[in-house]
């Protein structure tokens, strides 16, 4: 083999090797492209999220929880939004990660003036969730900041119209409800995809320790007054049944006496009518009998004798008790 043939063989060999290298490189590139396509074509949305799908930057759909397909190379993009998670905003304080109950005070958020021109520190806890992921992403630049500013505005409005006693003690629940209603109404107008779920006053106190002690004393006095009122009501509830029972007893006795008097009067009327009927039949005898009965009633220890003398001037005296006795025959006594 001459040198010319050797050079040709070597040339063809190098050319074949280059073709193999190019073919192998293309296969690797195709595999890489395929892997990239496969990795960007599928995405997963968990049960607490919703996926907002955009095609060339325009919203074209919303994906629920699960595995989904999308067009790769940035043609379609998915923005995952936590819709089933309750999120919070702290106004007047910031919780620390070091432990439960530890926080930093933010005075420029918590310090407010009441309707009676007193200064107090009030901390609020705001809870919300994302109701519409599309509006949340595209209707505003920073929806959480809008919600916070809106809530702070309504808080200062309500606290500024309340007395210091209401803001510190009795009016907290009513203030929370009022602020919640106002913020909810305003959120509907802004239409930023957020829903307010709760708002609570975490703490409210005067700005100085002296004022805090004074309000504590006032609160202690109110609690003492409530305790005394409750004790009085308990005593009232215990005594009322006894008084009612005594009143019922007196009423029953009065009714009994009333009925007794009515019965007695009825009996006397019946006796009088009976006596009157007898008098109509025998007036003389009835008068004498009534006379004797009256003498006996007025002089119970005196013996009464009835003179039954006849024309022969012989006196006969009959004792009255013998005549009215029920047993045996009447006794008869004579005398000159």
C-alpha cells in the first residue's frame, strides 16, 4: 500500500468518526431537550393550592389539586397560590420566632387616640385567606399591604369614636365586630381576591404604668360591684319563694276566715228566718221563749223559775233547767 492510499483511508476514517461524534452529540442534545420538555410539561398542585395558568401572559385557566400538563418553553406558565391556608397580619406587634408569647411592640401601629382624647395602645390580629387566586395575582400589586392599610384605617376610625373605657374593657367585642363589617365591605369594593375571616383585639392598655394601675383598680371595683349584685340576686331568688309561700298561706287563711264568716252569717240568717216563722205562728210563746233565753244567756249562773200560778192563788214554780233538760221528765216544785 502506497502513501496515497494510506492518506485516503485515514481521511475517510476521520470523517466517519466525525459523523459518529456529530450523531452522538445530536442524540445527547435531543435527549436533553426531551428531558427538559418532560420536566417542564408536567407540574403538581397540592390540596392547599390552586394553579393559575397563563398562555403568553394571559390567564387561560385554573388548575385544581393534582398532576397537570402544560405547554413547555415558557409558552404556558403556572402560578401556584395558597388558597386553603389562613394567613395573618399583625398590627401593633410582631411575633418572634424565639418562642411562644414573645413579640416586639410596633408603637407607630399600636398607639391611638380615643374619642375622649385619651391615648392607648391597641394590638390587632387579622386573619384572612385568598378567595380568588386570579384577582389576587393581577388586580393589585400588593394585596396584603392594601388589606393591612385598609384595616388600620378602619381600626383608627372605630377607636377614635369610642371612649377609653370601652376600648379597654367592655366595648372590645362590639369594636371587633364593627371593624370586621367595615373592612369586609371595603374589601368587596377593592376586589383584590382576599376574604377577611377574623379580626381580634390581642391587647389594649394605657401607655403608662400609672394609668394601667388606675384602670386595673377601676376594673376590680366593677368586678366587686358585679359580685355584690349577683349575691343580692341570689338572695332575692332564695327569699322570693319563701315570701310567696307565706303570702299564699296568709291568702288561704284569709279565704278560710272569709268562708267561715259567710257560713256563720248564713247560719244566723237561717236561724233568724226559722225564729221569725215560729214567731208568726205563735208570737206570744216565741216572745216569752226569747225572753227566757236572753235571761239565761246574760245570767248563766242564776236559776230561773217559771210562775204557773192559777186563779186559786196557789203559786207553782217550775225551774227552767228542768224544762229545757233533755233527759227524764221535768221536775215540779211547789210552794206556798
